[in-house]
């Protein structure tokens, strides 16, 4: 996985939005890999807090495309 910003290209919500890849994680008992990331936006219902999310690595690689080390201009 490349460190940096990704754009969501598939899914029910957040398509076209930017996300920051934080790190890989693994499920303790199965060893399955997951991606931990944050949305690069603030949602009113989150009360202005940053929300870490995770998704199975294969799903993330299918639903997101790499943009670069930072947000595009």
C-alpha cells in the first residue's frame, strides 16, 4: 500500500471524496489485513471530530484510487 491520499471511486457513500490512508492492521485470530483510514472532511453529525475507519484491504483496494502524498491543488 502506498502512503497518502486516496479518492473513493466506488460505493454507496463518499464517492469522489478524499481519504488519508493511516496504516494496515490485521485481525488477531485470522491474520486478515485491513486498512485504517480517515475521511478528509468534517461531518456535522460527527460534532467536528476525526473518525478513524477500517475496511478489509481487498475492499479498500477495489473502492479507492491513489491520488498522491497530499491533496491535489
